[in-house]
């Protein structure tokens, strides 16, 4: 079959690519572009040039140069929001706003646009948006809680060692004289400091030792708190470690004591000041530990100066009776009496003078606190705690009343003249804290229930109080306490609880902050003592008729 296709039919030449139309290029029809391929080649751009969309929103990746200056040769690394802001000469700066929806603007509105200095094709805000940028930003200021004065007052009412100790000049001079005589004169000796808690024993001694570091060259100071020791015998390994003996905990007790004595009397050993705070915790069977420690300064050639600190006034006379037979071993005594109300008031006023501005505590509140604390214990630390807790109460009240108030629109001149103390701590706040600290801990609950403090617990506290008076000791064993408790119950025709239940009663009293327990391997050997003053216990227990009769008898 003959072919019907014409042999002379020409092939249609289609263009490979439709070139974009540029503003400066002359318009040409499709026919011209296809018929003249050389003209198309002249219109194509260099491969290095890249046509970017006008809208930065349509640019992807590194092509989005809306926030990049034109002088940069390449795309910078990814930056955070704060670093990606435009530099500006003014503090206000200029932000770029991009609309979410594409908008078509008329030629009339285009006249309001300001050309961007970064990119000619970059969009800029409209006049309405630019006017919003030029407006002063609205300052939403959170309320500043007024509590700086309270924070300063609480910081100065600390219980740490102060730079200046008031009302303890006599005791401080006695300690300084003792150290100069024995340490500087290289003369061994011992000093026993006694006094109630909070009378400044440890604070005075710590301050003097810090001041004497330069005045006592070549001497060694060892300070141990016996409350941190697991047992009375643990004091010897602790001293040996402080004196440089390695592996002291592995040496037997007697051998370790001999090694310490040899080191204390060796030639070339520097004068050693050994301070044992809470020395009454070294109580042991036969008081062997205390006797051994007090005999060290009087060994031949001894280089030890011993300073013991405890609460008991008659520790050396009552517990260490054998020291009376050896006058050389008897330590020098120094007693710290309780603070008087004038001394406590001067301490509080001296601390509060360090706070700039108006006084946070009223003078009447300070005098009331000093009078109450001095009448109960004379404990300066307790007075500082009472004032600090009273300040916390007022601070919480001020915060709760002002934290949700809008900030008043006042000028800086008027706000500077306002007193920095929103509310002072008055006598009612001090009285409230004192009632919580020194008040009746065994009183009825807030609901007024009469069984909030059970009768068996009250009788156990009465028995402990009577037994401590009879034995003249602060601590008694649980076995002796249960015997005394049983006798009191039989006298009142009541059934006593068993010894195991008696330990449960003592544990409940310990959780209420009335008793202190020192556990032992056997329950009957557990030591029980009162944590509050006897006068407060007796005053609280006399509320009941039955308990009042028990205490009025005074015998077991």
C-alpha cells in the first residue's frame, strides 16, 4: 500500500521553555519566539541570577532575605528571635508586619508606602500599621510587693555570731584573759563555761577565737560539738583526727587514749586549745570520758588548754565529784547569767538600727518582747525568733491585702515621699507569737474539746515532773518513770497502762514538743526529759482538779 504521508511535511518546532516577561524587555509574540530561537537565548538570564517573588511570604529557606541586610554575601545562620531584630538608631525600632492573606492594593494606596532600606521588593507596613508603631507602647506594670523593709529586718535578726556582742563585756574579758595567760604563756589549764541556752556562751567564745587567730601564732584550735557525736566514746577518734592521726577510728579505745596523751605531752607539740561544746553530752557510765578529758591538761609536760561549754551550772560539782579531791584538776568556772529585759531590748534595738529607713518594730513591742522573754528564760535567741516571726506575720498580711490592688498612678516624686514601711509590727503581733512559743502547749484545741490532751498523758507529765524534782536530774529512764507513774495512778485509784503503752504515751508527748526521748537498745533504758520549763508545765497542768492535786502532794 503506497504511503499517503507527504515527504515534504515540515516538523513543528515547539519552544522548550516559556520565558518570564520582564518590565524592560520588548514584548514579543509567541510566533516570534518560536521562529527566532536566537532571540529567546538573548532574553534568558544567567544561571547565577535568580528571580525572587515579590512577597517575602512566598520565599522559602535561604531565599527569604526580609531580615538580612543586602550587604551580606550569603545567608546567615539561624538566629533567635531577639537576635533577629533589626538594628535601629532609635530605641523604638521598626517591626515588619506581613499579612496572612494576600492583598491587592490600588495605585493610590501605594503612595503611602515607605520604601524599605533593605530590599526594594520588600513589603512595608501600611500607614495605619505605621501609625500604630509610632504610638507610645502601653506599659503594663505588675504590682511591686512592698516587703523590702521586712526582708532587711528579718536578715538582721539572725542568730549567727554578730560582729559586736552586747551585755557580755565582763564574760568576754574573762575568756580573753584566760587565753592570754594559758595559751600565750604556754601554761596548760581548763575552763568550764556554764549558762542557760541563749545566753551567749558559744557566740562569745567563737568571736574571741576568731579575733585571737592572729594573736595566738603557732597554736592549734580544735572545736567539737558533742551533740554531733554518736556516743561519748566517739570524742576520742574525733580529737585524734583533728590532731592529724590517720586511722584513729580503727584503734581500740584505751590504745587511742594513750596515743593522744603521748602526742599532747610530746616535745615540739604546739599549744592546743580544745573546745568541747555541749560537754554534758559526754555523760557515760562512771563518767570515765569526762574525767579523762579534764585530767589531760594536768599531765606532766601537757600542751593542752581545755574549754568546756554546757548548760548545767553544777556539772563539775555534781557529776565530777572526784575533781574536788584533786584541786589541780578542778577547772576555772565562768557562768553566763540570763539576759535581763534591758539587755534584750538593747540587743534588739542594736540589730534593728542596721535597717535603713523607718523602724519596723514599735518601741512598745520591743519592750514587751524583752520583758516577756526575760521573765521566762532570758534567751536572746528566743527574743530574736519572736521578733522575726512577728515580722513574717505582718509581711504576709501586707502581701495578701496589696498583691491584687492596681498600682496607683503616682509620680516618682510623690512615691518617694511615702514611708517604706506599709505597716509596723506592734504589740498584738508580738503577743500572738509569744502565746504560740511560751503559751500553754497542752491547752485545749481550737475546737474547745476537753479531751484534746488525754488525762493519762497529763498524769505521765506530772509523774516526770515529780520524779525529776526528787532525783534532782533532768533526765530519767523510762523504767523509773513508769514506776512513778504507776504509784501516782494507784494513789488516785486509777488503772495504769503497761510499760509498752507508757512508751507510746511518751512518743505522743514528744510529737507535741513537750518531752524529749533518747532511744536505747532496751525500751526501759530510754531517757526521758522535759523540753519546756517546769513552771510552764506546772501552770498548764493545774487547770485540772485531779492534776492539781497530784502536783500539790509533791511526793511519789
